[in-house]
């Protein structure tokens, strides 16, 4: 194998690894979505029987958004206008 062939082989391998990484990210996202749906159905019980998976997932996301928003609002009220993340400097750029 000459230098050119070796370079092409390495480049092809790197592209394949990038593709595998992207595929893994997609499957991890799907697994997380399925887990969220399953957990929400368990919490909702019989009231989720007539809902599609998409509706359950959307409902879970909407509730999570509200909880996060309310928690941040409460933190800002308690900590003089700053969130806990800001106080602990968790989101440093």
C-alpha cells in the first residue's frame, strides 16, 4: 500500500467513524425518547391509554419545561435575581 492509498484508507475510516458516531447519537436519542414515553405512561396510568406515544412525549416535555421555568423563577426570587446555575457558575462560557 502506497502513501496515497494509506491516506485514502485513513480518511475513509475517519468518515466511517463519524458516520457511526452520528448513527449512535440518533439511536441514543431514540432510546431516551422511548424511556421518557414509558416513564410518562407509568406516571399517567390509565389516563394515558387513549394517547399516542407522540402525545405522551409532547406532554412530558411540556411539563418538564414548566417545572424548569418555575424552578428558575423561584431561584431568582430567592437568590436576588440569579439562578442557582449562575451562583455556582455552572454555565461558564
